[in-house]
């Protein structure tokens, strides 16, 4: 029984799981968006968000702690420079997980995990668009409805963008 166990073991032993999360973290920091299974994305969010919080205060101790988790100087430098500047005013929730469907081979649930502040599709439509119109809904329900419509439109355009990039990558392999 798994009562009270909070860690998703991902079907791996400790060393393999540590290496997996380390490599996924490095890839996400370098590329700002990766596609993986939903279980791995959720485990990666728990693993990486505290490191990004440490990256907000640039000290030797925090750099060493983040390096002990990642083991890659380039990724550590990226967290303490580019990523920390983008998330400086955000109190948490630096990563977004978007479900993309099921993998054809084994029907594993797939997801895209990305940094919240590095996606222009989501950030351009919501915060800047509402601020420019100057109209604010007074009711809580109105905010949810307006935000939901914008989020759905942004998600549709984002999935189209992902499909286009995947079509380009598969098309170049066939030629």
C-alpha cells in the first residue's frame, strides 16, 4: 500500500529517477518547453520549481545547491540569469503543464511542460489585452468567464503551433 507516500517513483529506482529528472530539468531550462509524459511532467514540476526559487537570489550558496541538483554549469547559469529575471516578481508557479493527448504506441498521456513567462501566446493575450482596454469586470464570475474564453483561444492557437512544428519535423525526416 502507498498510504502517505508523496513521491512518484515513475517505475524506476532512485538513481535512475534522479538522472531522469536531472536530464529533463536541463532540457527544460535550455529549451523553455519540452514534450514528455504527464507523470514525468508533474514530477519535474515538483523537482524544478524550488530550484527556480533559489535562482531568484544570486548567492554562491544557492548556485552550489542548484548545481548539486542539476550538474550542468550552463543550465545553472541560465537559471540565475535569464529565468530569474523573467520570474522575479512571481511568487511561485513558474511552470505550466498542458495536456496534449495520448501517445500512439502505448497510449501514455502526453503533456507539454513550459515556463509560464516564456510563452508569448499565453502572455500576450491575457495580461496586456485586459490592461489596454481598461474594462475590468467587478464580479468574480465575470473574470472567470472572460479569462476562460481567452485561455481556450490561446490553447487552441498554441496546439496549432505545436502541430505545425511537429509536422515540419516529421516532414524533414521523410525527405
